[in-house]
C-alpha cells in the first residue's frame, strides 16, 4: 500500500500543476462580458422592439386582406342541417279550430337540410383586389420606414453608450492626472518649496475629479439601460460594445445623395405606396355607380315523424269512417232522386282501413332523421342598377378623391423636405469633420501645455495656479474633442437617415 502511494505522488503533482491553470483560465473566460456589435443590436431591435413589432405585425393582416379580396371573386356556399322536436300537448290555436281535430297534438320529430350556392359580381368586388394590393404595399413600405427609423434610433443610442464609455475613460485619466498633481504638491511641501495651500487646492481638484468620474459612471449605466429598451431585451448591463467608428473626410456629392434619397428613401416609398392606395380607393368608390349581379341556387329537404303510431292509426281510421259515411250518404241521396247520380249506388264496404294499411302507414312514418323528402330546386338571378341614393355615393367618391389628393401632397412635401434634409445633413457632416480636426489640434496643444506646466512646477519655475489652469484647459480640450468626434458620428447617422441607406460599412 505504501509503495502505491509513493508511486502516485510524483504523477499527481504534475497533473495538478497542469490542470489548475486551465481551470482558472476557464473561470476567467466565463466571467468575460458578452459583446454586442451595432449590427447585432439592430437585429435584436428588429426582432424584439415592441413598438416596431406591433407595426410589423400589420403585414400578416394585409396579406389576408389581399387573399380575402381575391376570394370575393369566387362563389360562396352554405350548408345547414337542423333537427326539431315538439312534445305532446295543447297547441296555441283558436278554440273554434278544436272541432277540426287539433285540440291536442302528439309529439313529433322533424329534420331538414339546405344547400346554397351564392355568387355576386360587382365593380366593388372586381376592384377590391387592386386596392388591397396597394394597401399591402403601403403597409410593407411603412414597416420598412419604421425599420429605418428604428435603425437610426439604435445607432444613436449605441453611439451614446460609446460616448459615455469614452467620457468615463477621460474622467479616469483626469483623476489620475489630478492625483499626480496632488503628489507633486505634497513633494514640494516636503522639500519646503511649496505651501499647504497648493496641497489643499490639489485635494479639492482631485475630489472634483472623483465626482465627475462618479457622474460619468452613472451616465454610462443609464445609457446602457436606454439601449436595452430600444433592443426590447434584458441583457447584461456590462455588455461590451465592440463596433468601431472612424472619422473620415466626407467626399459625397450633394446632388447625387439628394437624387438617391428621392428615388429610394423608405419614407418616400411609404408615401408613394399610400398615394397608390388612395388612387385605388378612388377607383373603388367610382365602382359603386355600376350595376351588380347576384345568383343563388339552393337545394333543400325535410322530414317529419309523429312520435305516436297509435295517433296516426286513429286518425287514419277516423278518415276512413268519415269517407265511408260520406259514401253511404251519397248513396241515400242518389236513391231518393228520380234519376240516380252517376256511379251510384257505390260499394261503400270497399272503403276500409286494413292491417296492411296500418303497417304501410307506420312504415311511411319512419323517416326521422335522414329519410329526407327533397324539395324542388330553387334558383334566383338578380341584377341591381343603382339609381339615386341621396348623393351618398357621390360623397364617398369625393371623400376618396380628397384622401388621394392629400396623399399626393404629403408625398410632394416629403420630397421637398427630403432634399433640404440631405443637403443640410451633408453640410453638418462636413462641418463636424473640420471641427474634429481643430479639436484634435487643440487637444494635442493642451496636452503639451499640461506637460510643460507640470515640468515647470516640478522644477519650481511655475506655480500651482499655472498647473491647475493647464489641467483645466486639458480637461476642457478633451471633452470638446470627444464631443466633436461623436458629433461627427451623429451627423453621419443623420445623413444616413436622410438618404435612407448606409453610407459606410461599420464593423
């Protein structure tokens, strides 16, 4: 046993030394924050944003409206099957009719069926598919326009998060710089070259930097939450945004961008589709002045069965006796005449209700529920010609015309506004690019100024006020440069929204 342990120990320790780093690496990898590119964010938003999904759901209804419009050109059919029961009792009839033998009725069963084929043809039905197709195109175009707006919103919020991240980075750098200034002030106090006032000023500036960092960290958490709201999902708030945005010189031509926007912008496509739908509605309204055709063909059958066979036999026997009594009466009348009636006297004994008749009566009563008696075929053809409806149809035509005209004017207004938006957005982007270049130069100069001021203060050639002023200039230059960079990206996103497509590839 001891020999086995002595052999296992040299093997166990190298194995543990090999597995432990792997375990720590796996744990560290599992703690890495998930990543999210801009393309992934836009895909998530299209899939999960509630407001966009509500609008996207309209496409399914529009599809079924088109199918329904085409189905309206086909005949409709109906089938009915019914069963009835009435119990034995006193019917609600006038007492005078009780002498006719209907003072009390037996229970009875009844069933019936009907098949109907109906076809209607009118201008409204002929024009309805075209209108619904135009409505569907308008719906799809509206969804595409909503997707374009959602993409712009997600892009802007994605940039807002990145801007907040960069602001945190700048505030951390500022805090480290203020801590370095505080250390310099303390070092000069120890050597007798500085004063406690410099140290207190450095502590105040370091405290302000800590507050600014705290506010920046709060801002980034807020912007992340807003991004998650646009995406329509609850992700880890520490998700890492990995898309890069570069600043470049815009070289687009304003006329070409305007022409492209007027040709294919999603909002304009939506308005053009709405204009087509308005014209289709106007044609449909004019169709109400045309005649319509209606055709109906129906088949039906019924059964009725008395629940008490004795009742049927009694009624049949009563009718037989009445017929025999009537025969004998006419025989007597004929015998009393000087000239007998034709075929008189008749053999009244032949009028009798036999057992065979009773069996046949019972058999004919057994019809419920499916031994139907068919009814004659029923067909109807109707042509309706509208004449006068109190100007109702003319008002509907005028209302449809107004809707179509309004849609046309909205499209024209959007085209005019789109030209202005594209031109303004391109000018703003060019201005933002020049501002980035200027702010880069200012930030570099402020950084050099701070480096020189810190060296002068360390050597005793400058005072702390000069150092704090250089620090403030550097912080302001960094913030302005950050604002210029993200102002450029915001201007580019606005230009893309004005044109209606991506103008650069994003990683």
